């Protein structure tokens, strides 16, 4: 309770509190099937107040916004199964925040950073639900999530493209065959990522997403295999591609 109240302190102090909560959650991380854990009685309050902290008017000071979102990610990943529905209930909050980023009067840099952080939180939620075999809880939100991820990927920023791709891969892993509904609109953006040899981190993430899609869709990935293989072969044939990318392919 003392730590939660301290989130209202000036940015430098609140940032340190975020890292304290981050370390507390990390040290007490629950197993995937663990029914409850030490932070369960405080989980909802911590999550709610971290969201408020990330949305503070002075959150850009002392790296507070980043610290709050890092702490949120770790808190969500640490949670036990009794907190599952609390995590699910937070999804619309983060979707709404992502939806509003274009209308907040932010500079391009600030907008890109915030969108990347929000994609990261949604990715973490999808990853957590997938690992707990609870991905069906994402289905009511999947349409809006994909719509926003696609909008974000259309912004030509390597960092944002990377975060959104990771989020899509985790969503596909969580909802499995239901992801077929989004393939027509997503695949052109995935091909762009695979063809982005200059920004090798984007290319690497895109290769990883191919694996996520194959596992999620199984045989239903077949119609897209020709173009995927051609894109992967181009990566292997390009002598200028960063050396870390080809082993992943």
C-alpha cells in the first residue's frame, strides 16, 4: 500500500517506485498454473495505479512512463490464475489508450514511443493468456486489437513496426485458428517486414511471426506458403542482410 501511494510522488520518486514494484513482481512470479500468489490481494490496485501513473501529465519526465509500462508488463507476466480475469478486464483500457494516441497532441516521437509501449503491454497480455491456455478470452477484443496493430504498422517507424509485429504474433498464438480472419489484411504487412532487410530487427521479428502463424493456423497457412518461402529465400540470398537474421530463417 505504501508503494502504491508513493506512485503519486514527483516523477523521479514515482519512477523508482515503479522499478520497486517491477522487482517485487519479478521476484514473486507465479507458475503458469499456480492458482494464487503473494501479490493477488494487491494486484488490482497495483495495476490500476500503474495505469494512472503512465497517464500522468508529467509522465514524460524522468522516464516515468516507460518505467510504469515496464512494471505493468512484469506484473501481468507474474500473475497467477486467480488474477486472469483482472488481466482480461484491463484489455479494453489499453486498447482505448492505443486508439487515442493519434488524438493526444503528441509529437511524432512521443506518439511512436507511447504506441510501442501500449503494443508491448497488449503483447504481454496475449502471451500470458496463451501460456495459461486462456486465449479464448481475447476473442471479444481481437478485431479491435488487429485493427489498431495494422494502423500502427502502417506508420513507417522501425521500433513501432517491431512492437506491433510482436503483438500480432502473440495474439495469433493465443487465439489459434481464429486468426484466419485477419490473414488477408495482415499478410501484406508481414511481407513488408520480411522484405525490410535494412532494419534487421524488424526482419528478424517478422521471421519469428511466421513461426507463430504456422503454429496457430496449422494447415490453414498453406495458401500463403509460396510467398512466405520466396520472401525467406530473398533474405538468405541478400549478402547485405545482418548476420543475426539468416540463422533465424
